[in-house]
């Protein structure tokens, strides 16, 4: 074989291999979805959504408390985390002081990379120790800590996509800076910012590690002042239990959780795909 | 006339006050991120003080004993498990991730590339407990019945593939982590590959290089900092990953040479023991483990961010 055909062979083989890598990676997603549907779908029924968990051996329990608990914990986390993250993001995009802003930006990125279990320890020392009990509130605070840096960076990123000319127009008409931000810059970037918030909330709603010792778990209805069940922690407990019936419920809960997370992701990206609210200048 | 000037003055001062207040409010919220980071470090250092006082930093890091009853704690088995599983994960995920990133940036048409990247980002959005759930019921039996016996038969002369087969262990955890880190490596590497200027490719192709030679010898070296950054980002994620690892690593606090043996990781032991840790030393030792993990991931993350910044700002693709 001469040198040229050898080079062409290498070319063909390697390029095919990159395609194989892509196909294998993509197929993982479909394997995961397929498994969840196959094992989880037949355990989904009315009881699953409306009843409390039962002790092992008794058929027909549900995870209503975990579904409601997740909504409570994630909802409160969003209420705490979104305003803080949003305003910090506005600062980074609109009021850049050279040194302080770059320090905040770098810290936000580092906080984004802190393992979720470590964030759980922070919430534990701040909330669980003084309250002397695990609680839904502690879980919310842990998730809010994770949400803040995500929302900050996303808000900043999408505010930066708003053309400078729009801002200058508003300022030239005599608007003060904060009015310009509130009535021109933020509305123009709102689609992107909203997308970022939805993605952030979707991400924290699947987190279980920070909830393990903050919200803990509960076989009954929880609340902000007492241990509260959540879907991800429930999946962990049910999947690692030795009972077949509980394992089946874990699959069903997994199917519910992934449906919610993927729907949020797809919806957020479809909103964004419609484009930024203003034409690029 | 006089009244007009007065009104103008009033308006001007009120907008200025508004601006000053707004500036203070947003600066305050930005500063809260710094406060959060400082609080995190402070709590980790204070929370682990009892363990440091009793065991000493160095002894804690190198000791292999973990005994809550005698309050004798060592971090070595957990650090070992964390590092081994993460490195294993990268050995599998880097070739796959880089291959897919090359396909998506160099070969696939823009529409297909964007669609596939969307699917890969969905993969990154799957909660880790779901990966753990799937791994327990599909990957673990697969490893126990087929893959690990096969490895033992063919490569059993190596100390890496000896001992009893459980299905759970370092290798299984590494494989799960590999699947979880691939999406991050792909999306960041693809960005850096896309940031390589077109002229670089055209020049190489014009000199008669094949597509693969252009990619491997010109484009990839040009983007190598960004690719390295993506690998470090994947490494940081793998080190801190909790749920999926906890569910498949086997939870055995000892150091084994064999990858088939069960082990433990830092995040997994915190997840398993923190809510039930009694006394003063046991929780403090777990917080100290968290501090070790925190330092590891911060170091690697900081490194990764710097490298990614260096390449994506260098590229000339965007105006």
C-alpha cells in the first residue's frame, strides 16, 4: 500500500470513529429513557400520586408526600435564590467595577463547581444545628446556595447580549441608569434570563446529595420546620432498599423526576430558540 | 423661569439618589456571593477543628483506619477511592468526548451538530440519582455477570483485575462517572474547537493534508488549552459526584489494588454517615473530609476556568 492510500485509510477510519463516539454517547440518553419507561411505566398509577408510602410488604403505597415535599423545597429555594442571583447578575453585567466584578464572577464560577454534598454541609451548620432538627427549610437553603451562582451567571450572560445601542438610546432620552436597566435592558434580555432561571431550577430539583442531611426524609407529610421527603432522596432510599416493591417505586419515581427535568429543559430551550426579544444591533 | 430651574434640579437629584440606591442594592447582592464563599470556607474550617485537634492534619490524611467506635479516623481510603474512580472515568470519557466533539465541530453540518449538542446537553441535565438508579439495576448485574469475569479471564495476571467479583466497586463507579462526565467534555471541547479560526483549517487542507490530519495536527493543538480545561472540568465534577458513586462503589473503607474490589469515596462517606454521626469527632472528621474535597475541586476548577478563558478569548470566530 502506498503512502497516500495509507493516509486516506487513516483519515476514513478515524473520522468514522469520531462518528461512532457521537452515536454511542447519544444512544446513552435513549437507553436511559428506555429503561425508565420500561421499568417505571407500569408502576405509575393513581395511588402513586395520591397516597403515602407504605411499609415494605404492603402493596399500593404512593409517593404523594415526596412529590409535594419536592415542590415545597424547590419552590422556596427558587424564592430565595432567584432574586439574589438575578440582582448579582445585574450588577455583573451593568455596573462593572473592574476588580470587584471580576472577583465576584470568578467566585460565582467556583461556587458553581463546589460539590453539592459540601453545600449540604454549609446548610446543615447554618440551619439544622440552630434549629436542632432537619427541616424542609434547611433543604431549601442548601438548594438556594446552589441556585444563586447559576442564576447570577446566566442573568449576566443574557444581559450582555442586549445591544449597547438600546442602552445608549434610553440614556440619551434622559432616563437614569436604574430606569434604563429596569425598563430597557432587563425586558430586552428577559427571554434568556427566564431560560437561565428555568434551567437552574430544573437542575436543583434533581439534586439529592444536599438534601440527604438537611431535609432528610419522611414517611409522612413534611413541612418547612420538620424533615421532609423529596423525590430525589426518595429514589435513593427506595433504590438501595432490598424490597422489590420499593425498587419498582424507585423506577416510577425516577420516570416522574426525569420527565419533569427534561420537560423543563426542552421548554426553556424552545423559549430561547425563538430568539432574543430584540434584533441584534 | 426660576420654577423651571428648580424642577429640573429636583428631578436631577432624585434620579441621582435612585441611581445611588440601585447601585448599592445590586453591589450588596453581588457581595453576598463573596460572603457565601467565605462563609463556606469558614464553616468547613471551624466545623472540622475538633478532628484536627485530636488527630492532626497529616495523620488524618495518611491514616487508613476509619473507626467511629474508637474515634480513629483517616482519610486515605476515601481520597484513594475518589481519585481512582475519577481517573478511571476520565480514561474512558476523554477519548469518547474528544471524538464526539471533533465529529460535532469538524464533520457534522451545523444543523445536525446543533441538534446533537442539544441532546448531549439533555444528558448533562439528568439528575445523578437517576444515573445511580440505572447503574444499580442494569450496569451492576452486567458487570458482575459478563464484563468483570471477562476482564478477570483475559487480564487477570494484572493485579488490577484480581479478586472476588461483586459487581460494585471502583471499576463500576468509574464507568458511571465516565458516562456522567462525557457531556461536559463534549460541550466545552466543541466550543473550543469551533473557536479555532477557519484559515488554520484551510491552510492545512490547501497544503494537501487529509481532513483527519488537519483536525489532529492543526485544529486540536490550536484548541488544546480549552480541551484540557474541559477535561479538568470533567475531573472536578467526577471528584465531587455523590449519589451515583454512593450507589455503586460498594462502600468499603479500604484500599485495594484491584479495580474489581469495592471501595469508598469522600462524597459517598459523607452522604452515608453524616446524618447519623454521633459525638464530636465523627462529624468533625466528616467535615474535614468535605474540606479536603472542597480544596481538591476548587484547585482543579480554578485551573480549568483559566485554561478555558485562555482559548475561547483567543479564537476569532465571533466578531
